[in-house]
C-alpha cells in the first residue's frame, strides 16, 4: 500500500485521512491558470477578485478523491484456517 500511496503523491495527490487499511487522497489543485485568467477578466471589475477566490475554493474542494483500501487475500479453496495465537 505504501508504494501505491507514494505513486499518488508523486502525481500530485495529498493525504486527507489515513487509517489502518485505508487511505483517502485528494488531487491537490487550485484550478488551472487559464481559467483563473478568464475568471479575472470577466469578474475582477465587479467582484474585486472574490470571483477568482471562489473559483479556487470550488476547484480545490471539488477535486478528484481516491480511496485506497488494503484488503486481506481470500484463503485458497480447501486451505486450512489459520489459528490465531494468543499474545502474552
């Protein structure tokens, strides 16, 4: 699971939550530069940059999320169950 998590981090994802068998990740983005320029050209006069701020927050909160789950392998058919040993 560590290698998969590291691959996603390399691709620009950030870890939101990490549990024993799961990791929730989100694409770290604040929006594209070209869209920020378009929003600024269309709204900066009336909103004094608040339109750009709203776009950045929407892009960041609406970014792609990925849940990585670590699942235990299923036992092979006919395999004997493994008994748990008590710890002292």
